[in-house]
């Protein structure tokens, strides 16, 4: 072990549909924004104050295709991954930075009868990690691994 850790765990609501980008060779990535909220009571005014933090989520290949198929704007989802900062140049040649969550695991938390077309939404677990237990576990959850060729539904 290198003595460092880069791990992010989020539960939030999607801010948009999954935007897919396909590459030569059959690989693809999906991107979508995820909103997390924090609230507290302002002691001087006794008002509840809520702030929203937006996160850029990136999923790859089969996981991206599953997200595109089942995630809709406003759905609640658990995301696990790592932070990755990309450097790029804008139109004026200035260096710009973008921090993203490279998703390694996810679990759909919106019940399938809410904002969900017919069929069950799968839980995605890569082979290299331990199973992630959904907060709303049910016997109808389907587990999908990266090695499977066909979707089980």
C-alpha cells in the first residue's frame, strides 16, 4: 500500500441525463452532474439554510451504457469513485482545470416505480471491489459485473 487514498462516496440527485461520448474501438464514457445538499439552521435567524454542491461524474464503457439506460434527471444514486483533475486550454489559450469523480461503483436508489421505466435498475459492482449494499436493497436488485457479456434483464 502506498499510504495514500483517493476515494469519494456520494449520494445525490442527477442534474441532467447521462451524456454519452463514443470512441473508436467501441469504448465510451458517460458524464452527468450530481447534486448533493447540505443544510443547517442559522442560529441568529433560526432559518434553515441549504447549499447545493455540484459534482461532475464520469462513468466508462458498460457502466456508462447502464447509467444512460436507467438514470434520469432527478434520480437518486450512490456513487463511489476517485477524484481526477484534468487540465485543458480554453479558446484564449489559458490553462483551465476540471475536477471530476471517476465512478467505480454505483447503486441506483430511486425505486423503480419512481421515474423509472419498466424493468429493474441494476446495481453496478466492478470485479475488483466488494459488493456495495443498496440503501433500499430488495430481492429484485440485479447485480452486473464488468465481465458479463449480456445484460441479465
